RNA sequence: GCCGAAGUGGCGGAAUUGGUAGACGCGCUGGACUCAAAAUCCAGUGAUAGCAAUAUCGUGCGGGUUCGAUUCCCGCCUUCGGUACCA
C-alpha cells in the first residue's frame, strides 16, 4: 500500500528529500538570499524596493530623505558625499540598507567546541553538548533586517486564523511601544546629545538623573577625569559578567557616576549622568531618562545612590516606599502640563518637542534583526565572496554554491568555520567565499512553494503554480516555533510578496499547533567547577544537599535514556554499567568522578563508601520534549512493528486533543488494536472467510452508519480526531451487536475510516471488490432522514435536577410536552405539597419543571 | 513579575450554542470459555449510605447570574508554555 500511496503522489520522503542538502534546494534558498541582498525596505513606500532605486535617490538627494524612511542610524550623507565616494565606499555604505547584511554582533561562542551555539543549545551557561563554558563574543555575522517589517508582521496577524496565544507571543516578541525620542544635551558641551526613548514622556519633569548602558558609545567622552578610574572599572566589570550572572542578579542595583551632567530639554534642569547595567545596550538608544517617582527600577537606583525623587502627579502617594507608575491625577511640578491629565499631556509635550527640535514621537520595537549565519558545515553556503573587506554577491547563474569537501567538519586551527578547511575554495580562484553557512530556518522559510512546483528549473515555482496553489491552507506545527520559524517565514513571505513572487502576504491562512508527544528526559548532575581538574558528577540527592548546604552549583546534563535503569520512574539511576556506557558515549568524561551515596566510580572501577556492593547514581527525570538533543527519542518503528502503522496512527490521534502535549506511553494502545480487529471482524468470520452480504440494511443499521458519517465529518472540520476514533468504536460496537455484515453499510464505513486507518481501509476496500484506491473515492455524506427517531427520550428535571426520563413522540410540540409532563403521576411524589410554577421545554433536549 | 493556556473518576479524555457530567478507551472487579494460561466474550465500575429502589455529594477553591453552570461573570489557588531589568 505504500507503493499505491506513492502512486497517488503522497511521497513519504518527499519533505525530507526536498529539505536536505540537495543542490536544487540550496539553489533557490540562495536565490532568495540574493534577492534580500539586492533590496532595501522603504518605510515610506511600505515595501521592499530594488537597491538601484536607493542608489538613484542617494545620487540625487543624499540619504536625508531615505534615512528616516529606512534606517535612522545610518550616518547622514549628501548627494555630494555620495558622488565623492568610490565604488568600495558606496558598497560599504549600501550595507546599511540591504535587507541582509553583515554586522558585528554578540554570539554564544564555545571555545572548546569551536562553534557558535544558539540560545537553546546553552543551558545554565554551559554547552549542552559536552558541558563546556560558553562566552559572549563579538563576531561578524550576516543579519536579516526583519525589523524593517515589524509593523507589517504585526498587522498581518489580524488577517490570519492562527491560535491567539501564538499571535500574542509574536506580538510580545515584536514588542511595539509607542513613545517619544528626546535629546538631552550635555551641560558643558551642548553639541553632544544623549538620545533617549521613553513611553512616558509625560513624566519628563520627574527626571532626576540619566542612565546609560555601560556599552554606550558616549561613555568615554562623558567620563570626567576624577571619575575615570571608577567608570573604567565598572565598564570592565559589567562586560565580564555573563548573561547568566546578570540574570541571577537581576534585583541588585549597580552603577557609577560619570561626572557629567546633561540638561533636561523641557525643564532646563541639570541632571547627573550615571552608568547602570539595568539599561540594555540593545534596546532603544541604550540610554534612559530616569524618573524615580514613576518607575520602580529608577526608584531603586535613586534610593541606592541617594538621588532625589520628585513627584509629578498630584495623585502619587507613598513615594518614600516605592515608585508609582500609574497615570492617574493631574500633573504638578510640570511647567508645560501642570493641571493636565495624561491624555492631554502627552500630545502637548510631543508637539513641543517637535516644534522646538528637541525630540519627536517615536515607535520603538523590542525585536532585533535576526542573526543569519552559523559557523557550521551543514547548511546552505552564503552565496557571497569577499574582496577588500566588502561582500559581493554571486550572480544567479552561479547558483547553487555547493558545500566544498573538507577533511573534518570542525573549525580550523585559527577558529575559522569548517568551510575554511576547504582547499582552494575561492571565487575566481582568488576571492575568499563567505565561510559561514545559513541556519536551518533559511530553507524552512519558504519550502512550501517548492512543493507547488518541485521540478521547475527556471524559478522556485512558476507563476502558474503559485497562482493556482496560492498559500498554505492549513499549517500544522509546534508552538515552540512561534517566534522563530513562524516569524521568519512570515517575514520572508512578506518580502517575496513585495517582489510579486508570493501570491499572498501571509503564507498560511490557518495554523494549528499540534501538541508535542513528550518523552522523559534524564539528566545527570554535573558540578560546574571541576574538582582537581576532573569533572564531577553526583547523584541527584547529593546535588540537592550540596546545593542547599554549600550553595554549590550544578548543571543538568541530558543523557541517553538507554543507559538509565528504571527509566522514567522517580527511582531512575545509573548503575556502574550505565556509567561505563555513558563514558563510552562521551569520552570527554573518561576521567570524570561519579559520586553517589554508595561510593565513587572513577577510572572504570567502583570504590564503595561503606559495604555497598553497587552504586545507584540518581538521575533527574523530567517530562519534556522528545528530541535528539535529549537522547530520549522513542522509535515509532518498534510500535509499528508490533501493532501496525494504522494502529500507531490512530492511537496517537486517540490520546487526546491534537493541541495538547502529552508524554508518550503505550498504556491504552491495546484498546485501539482491539478495535481495529473488531472492525475487521465485521468483514470476516471467525474462521477467516469472507462474510459480507448484499442484504438490505435495516433502518437501525443505517442510523448507525449515518450518525457516524455525521459525527466524523463534523469532527474532522474541528480537528477533533480523538472523538472521531471514539465514534468509530461506537459504530463498530453497535454494528457488532446488530450482527451487521451488509455491504451497503460497511462499504461506506470503510471510506470514512480511510483517512484514519489508510492501510486497513485500503485492504478492506479491495476485499469488497473495488479496484481503484479507497483514497480516491469521495467522502460519503450523511442523510438526516436516517437520524430522525420516532420518539425522543426526554430527561425530566425538577429545579434542574434530573429525576426521570420519559419517551415522547418526536412530533410532540412544546405545548403538548408541557401538558403531558404536568399531568404525569410519577412526578407527584417529588412535589411534596409544592406546586408546579413553570415548565421549561427545550425541544429535542430536555424538560425542566420549576417547583416552588 | 508580565503574557498565554489549562485544572473533570485510579488513568488518557468526552460533553460542539447554558440543557441527562463522566461518551470512548485503559485499568480494576466478577463471570463464561480453558486441565491451565493467553486471547476472546458478557456484566459491573465517580464518592458516600443502602440488599435494593433510591438519596445526598460531586467538574481546582470562594462567591455571583440563571428554571438550569464543566460552560457565563467577579475574586483566589495550582500547573504548564512563553518571556524576562524593553525605559
């Protein structure tokens, strides 16, 4: 049947084929990359435009016009400046605008592994693989200017049928805040201005100091000689702290005074400028105007450094204890806006700032541009070569750029990515290719278009195919991709749409999150500091004690579940054999110490602490993702071998709603297996001979059939597959009870079952004498006539409590039902002298008698 | 902390628009078949009391709206997912 399904076009390996390192697929991913390189995003036009259009504008008017429309951080140039630039300078300048561009940025660098790790590959400051330290390192990376599309990505969410929680995740990730940008000139050097972003410009009269991120570009200029030593020490200290440490000490207040003052452009007051590590270099301008009366972090800082707290609203209270971030009341101590409320104050201030050239209304995003390169071997090579420090794109005809042969998939001795190992891999034999490769999300950001036209030589898909298929009707994927894959894909799609290459703005109309089938993850506790140069693993109970008693820190390291005894139970542990298996698997830890209550295992032998004969190194079990990364993948082949693919498939559906995550267990799979055999037994006798007859089905048998068709058709529409399976079970049980073996019923039922149990259905379909595939037949429709019963069983409730059920003719009107119920003797005993006040009849549903 | 989702028998879960709470399955108990077991079939299975009919309680907790609430409203608790000093 696999062959037959293949013939129908369902290739089981289709997706895998397309997405792995296949030259065809590399080619079109690289082709799209080049389109991104050749375009810039014009905010005024609200779409991507060819970079040539930008060059024309630069030549005509400099970037004054496009600066605001594109990237406001670009240095300002005039048409004359542009004309004076040589080709290289222009190329370098255009990198400020291209939708993909190289940029210095901080990455998680693991020196021991010689590679950059993504955030999810770093756990507790150590690499998941091998448990090595990871540091922040500034590296030149290719980036995608996804921020250019922030507003469109936000607005597009309103047009698609995706889960609200997922949309919210994307909204929060994009993090649009509306506020104002204000420039504070330095007190003794008014040419230099500190620009801040604030969402509470109304609190500007409450500013009592300024705070800059330690990485802020003005730091050295602002620092006075008397403060220089202290500032430099603070900057060094802040830079040395890893993200992990910063996160652990979130509530600690640290900072240093620069010695400089700046001037509040609205009030004209002088305020001191501090550095503080609660200000993030990567958000806004890396500087904040501190309003301790309205912001808790500013308040904490003010208290720590004994800075003044000025109330600005008459409703503010308790400022000695905490900040008051509410917007209630009328402004006080606020010259321009005294007596106003929040709603009037904000526009008045922004107006003032703009007309006095001190600032403007501004929208700020939390989202940053996406780092696009990886220092790995596998992945599409970035189709770019470098000449005198400037990247040049390959031409379309030079695609695909394939991965070169290398001796090892490891970084070079000088720390270059693995592609640096390739000998003579140069453009025109002289220019070095970009050595990083694209991340996994590059290819996954557009692949559905290739499915529309997989063999097209001239384009990733033809206009005809795109016009026919348009977009993805239903995308099924995990919610863990909410702010990764699903956002990047939307970004690429909006870009392709701008170029007329994608038919719709959004790539998927509807999306549902299938819940993850989870596994049990087993962790080993690894002490973060080495002991005499040896890694030390301890039993979970020991780790807990040492953590509590000495504050010793441990990292959790996922290990292969095959090594674990009593896997998945609270008592899971490694025996000596398990430890040895672990060492064989991870030779880095050959000299490690393993310690449990029973003793120590090292260098291949067990040293008991007392008279213990063996050790149990407790592991920590956790329900979580089933993933290669956690070495806890259950191979479905084993289940398929035992129960068959249909049973496996149906059991997965039967486990519960498709969106819910659930740990994998095979507890109930026998029930589904039993059902499939019962279903098959409707067609065959116990002895195995064919039992289907051509008799006319009874009304009851047809009712069962049509009720099932109705139920399953409706439940498929709402992705309620677990209840579909339940409906099949009910139908099978009822037909079994009725002894129904009639073709007219069973033939239809097989078709309804086909999407759920494709193999068994196909087998039975052919056994019924059909020659074509069941998967080509049309789905049956139900006939309501068979579902109408002559009588309806009404539950009769007294004051909402069901007391008895009575059959009434289906044709009875509500008035007749009420009269019948009022006259019922069986009700009398519940009345206990009370009288019937009212009778509520819900036709076809129930009858409630109100007694009082 | 903030954002989102969810809490129903021993377990997975059902109840689609406010209308018989616990469909279906697992497990468990008893029975049939068997020398015996497996498989299969039949019956029972929310809790408490009762031989039973039945009664009372029962959808995380406390209130409310309603003839009637797992479903709607208000206030909490817990769990999971996301995010994290975002100015």
